[in-house]
C-alpha cells in the first residue's frame, strides 16, 4: 500500500475513491473498526464510501492500494454493491468517536475527541492507535490544550456516552452538499441525528431539513426550542417551510408562525391555504420578479446571485409594481437564454415572452406536468384571478411532489450487508 503509515481518519472524510481505471467510485464517509477483546484498540477493517444515488457501500481495507492527500485508490477486483449496514462488534470511527467525551488516564482530566488515527502494521492490519483530544478547561475564554495520546492513555472511548457535541464531526463533513449531509444524518441513531442536526447553524440546518424525509424534519424541529425553530423556518424556502409546517398540528403551526418575522411568515401562511396537489401548494412564492423597464443587464445580475436554485434562476418574471408577490399585473417571462442574446441595455418589456398562459393556484399537478413537458419548461408562472403573480412552479417542485412521499427514505427492499 503506497500510503502514509499513520492516517487521521477525519482527514479521509469526503475524499474521492477511484478504481484502478481512474473512474470515481464515490466518496469516503467513514471508517469501520472492529472491536477486540482486552485492552487492544479496535482494528479498521474497511471504509464506508457513498456512491451516486446516495448508496453507502463497504470497501474492505485490503482493497485499498493507496491513500493520498486528495484521494483513495482501490486495487483490482469486484466491488460489493450491497448497502452497508454496521454489524455487531463494529464501530464507525467518525460517527461514534468524534466529539465523544473521554478522560485522560494519567491526569484524570476530561477531554473531547477531535480525531483518531489508524496506523499500518507489517501484517497489513490498521489498528486505531492514536487519539487527538482537546482538554476541557472550564474557561469560556480559552480553548483547551490539544494532545495526541495513545489509545490506551484515554478512557471512555468505547461504550455508551452522555449527550455530546458535534463540532468536530461537522467539521469533517463541512464540504458536503446539504442533500449528502441529510443522507448521512439518516444513517445516525435517532439521538445522534438530533444532536448533530441541532448543532448546525440556522442556515445550514434549514438547507439540510429541506432534503430530509418529513418524519425526520418533524423530529429535529421538535428538538429545538420554539424561538430557534422559527428562526430555522425563516431560513427555509417558503414552500419548503409550508410543507414542513403542514406536518404539524394546527396549534403548533400557529405558535411557530407567530414567532416568525411577519414578512417571513406571511408567504408561508398563504401557501398553507392552498389545496394539496395544486400549483398553489407546490409553488415557490419568491421567484425573480422585475419591472418591464428593468434592463437585460439588471436581469442577468439577478440570476447570477449564488443563493438562487438553478430552476429559479433560469428565468425572470416581468410584472407591474409591487415586486413582492402578489405583484401587480403579470406581463410575461424572459428566459436566461434570451437574456444572453439581447444587448445589456435592452429593456425587459421589449423581449418578454407572454404566449404561454400562466397557471392558476388551483391548477392540479397532472396538468402542470403536462404543460411543462409540452413546452419544455423548467418553470411556470402562477397568477391569481386578478392576473397578479403569486409564485412560480419549478421543475424541482413538480418532481418532489410526483415522487412517492417516502422517496427520501432508505429503500427497504435494497440488499444490505458489508460482507
């Protein structure tokens, strides 16, 4: 194995895994260690890699031929594509050890695990030999001393633990997309899932909640105090916040809506009033809206804003003031390809496309799907009886509601194991 002989496992998180042909298999999400009797440290038996379509598989450590600073390389052989499931007597190093509260044996000082190192032996085995810990100082103004200790110099690494933090685990997962982090959270125990999720900042938690199944969303939201739950809902897209609130009892909905800022709560309240399965219930109430005297240059600047989802940024909607939904009279749409073809100083009123009829809030989902497919659209305007723009249905909204309710859950029929 052409690799370093001592590797801290947190540094592996997120590294791409390549087969001998140079094709990417997936990304490292954790390391699997097998417990041993006596005081022997656990031995790493493989890595957990996440493949496309969010499937996690087991890679035996013997299949790994190189661990480089920026990648993991596998040797020849057939991959076992069965979904990984942890077995009795195994532990997931990052998930179960990072942020664990332990005790330094010699000083009896409490500490928190920051990282764990595996080390190659001449036999080809990789035991966990070193533990990086940060001592708890009890002072708010200073971080504790960081130490690298032998496995046997730390107690409390194995077995049940009290409620713990998640800072080091989240640092290892910092570069994950929200959908990938949501996928990882689903593999955690119920208690650990809530601990890790609630340690996220409000914006990151909002992004992750949008990617979780409804039952996990409700569980995590219930673990927050009402004030923070309202703050997180404010960070979510109004349509996603409305979908989540719809899973709660009506009294709980009202408590959280009352705690939200009125300008954030109002569009969510409007979305909750629409019948399920209609344009009003699936639309976003915050599309890009500009006046007809705005220029192409202004429109291009708006769609370049990095926080916008691709489907939302694919076009701008043109309407009379006011610009917040419900707007003044809806005039039409300008797609980004048209914007790219026009002079920057051209006004939108001169290039607006108004030959596709907008949706009404009560338009049913099958009709929306047919309309989008017929005209090859990624978004459709939704207007009320007064022709005011109230929102837009995007293709991701449609897909989210056409798929089964449990599509974000693990596939119960998928084969398991890590043999």
